[in-house]
C-alpha cells in the first residue's frame, strides 16, 4: 500500500516535507533550552516558549486559510523565509541577553511564522491522491504515511536539540533549524506538486461557491476539540514523565522515555494502512479513544523506570491511530476549499493543548507528584472518548465503492 503512496506523491516530496517540518519539532524545546541557559531563568524561558506555542496556535489556521485561497507556493515560501529570520533573530537576542519582553515578542513571531509544512504536506498529498482517482483506502494510507512522518519528526527533532545542547550549545540547534527552514521550506514551496493543492486542485474547481468555501459541518469543531485534548495528553504525559524520572534520580531518561513512546506511535501509524476498509472511520475513532482511556490508566500507578517505559510504550500504540483517524474524518467532511485551513487548525490545536497542559500539569506534578500530571492525561483520554461516542461525522459526499465489492462506512 505504501508503494502506491510513493507512486502518487513521488519520492522527493516526502524527504523535502520531512526536513521542512523538522525545525518545528526542534524550535519549541530549543527555545526553552536556549533562553534558560542565556538568561538563567526558567520563568523567562517558559514565557518565550509559551509565546512561540501561542503564536503557532493562533496563526496556523490563518496560514492554512491563505494557502486554500491563494495556493501553497507563495504562502509557504514567504512563511519559510520569515520563520528562518525570526528563529535566527530569537537566537541573536537570547545570546545578547535581551530583555524578557523582546524574547517573548520574538518567540511569538517565530511561532506565528511557522510555515505549517506538516498539515500542508498532508493536504497536498491527499489532493494528489484524489486527483489520481484513488479510493478511500489509498487516501487512508496517505494519511497514515503523513502521520508517521510527523511522529518521526517530533521524536527526532527534540533528540537533535538535546544532542546539540550536549555537544555544543542550544543556539546551534536553532541555527540548524533556521537553515533547514530556509532551504527545505523553500524546496517544499517550489516543488511542482505545490500547484496541485489549493484553489487550482481538481477537487475544488474554479467555480466553487462561497458556501463551499465557508460552510463547515458541526462535527468539524468536535474534531478540533479532540485534537486539543490529544495535545493536552501529550503535554501532561511529558510533565509526568519528567517529574517521575527526576523523582527516581534519572532525569536524563525523560527524553528517551518520550522518544520510545513516539517510536511505538509511529509504528502503529504505519500499521493503520492494514486496517480493513469495511471498518469505517467513526468506528476507528471510537476504538482509538477507548484504547486511549484503557492504556492511559496504567500511568497512574507507575513508580519505577521499567514500568514507566512499559506504560508509555503501550500508550503510544493508541496515539497515532487516533491522530490519523481524526485527520481522515476531517478530510472526508470539510469542503475541499478549506482543507488546508482545517488541517492546520488540527495541528495548531495539538500545539496549544500541549502547551497549556504542560504548564498546568507541571505545577500539579510539583505539588502532588507525577501521578497528578498523568491524571490530566487520563482525563483528556476520557474526554476524547466522550466526544467520539456522542458526535457523528457525516461524509461530505457518498463514499465511492472500493474494489472487491466492499462497502465503506464512515
């Protein structure tokens, strides 16, 4: 199935989009480490990192909407170059020990100019598949592939930052990120497939109506909320992992534990392409949220490093399937002319939810212990499950009949 995906999107686009989205995974942690080291204040670092997350959360959907209206090429090109400059400026200001206010402003600017390569690559790949007449199973494989690329980038990005900080300085990691943004973001913008998504895509057409551009079904908002909750699970898990490894006297293990969860999640994402097409997206969503609930409960009882590894690795099995299914549902129900905006909104929701939950759960962990942070993650899973069992996401148009006479359902 993934051979079909590569045949549709080509071998170059996945490489370029991976390298183009890697800086996003590097900048959050990199900015925290850089400002903490240069200012000597964790509070200042938290403010700068929070501003970066807030900027991305607010501006991401706006950039996606611009890509829907004007095409990806110009939007991504401008955003990539602006983001590279903003990250470089943040590095320069931190090294010059600028005032906290300037660091917050530059952090917000660095977040607001993130080129959204991840959601736009997902939108572009889906548009290529639809233009080629691919069935829903192939589109699902495209979304699984893109979800796995995201997972790998968010595992590798922080690891590269940690390595750079250990061998040189956090500034080195952010300067590498700035260079990748300028080079690979530009390459993603100029890739020939950039003209295949957006207002010129066949699935949209030039004669689309104003209603198609603006009308969103009610289920869209529930899907956005569930992504905020998923981000909250990420943030709470990260806070709990950090608190527990510090309590056990092995703080260096925190990054490895989180990476292990990401690797397992990426593997589960790849396996999603093998799910039979007769199992509809709504059924997958509900199953994924039930798995989130069941697999997050053991986190409340971990008290040793080995049990922490076991619990988070098992939980990782549910993360990617949930993310991929929500992206798939969104692709099926929203008007094609707003797909990039909605994909960017989902990604921004993850970022915003993660930042808020990390701040809240960190305080809870400091006061009540790691289990309090993990309880926030479990509560987020329960809320996701409640949404999946109360919301019905109806497809935009009847699903095409797949091969072999199998009927697909949402």
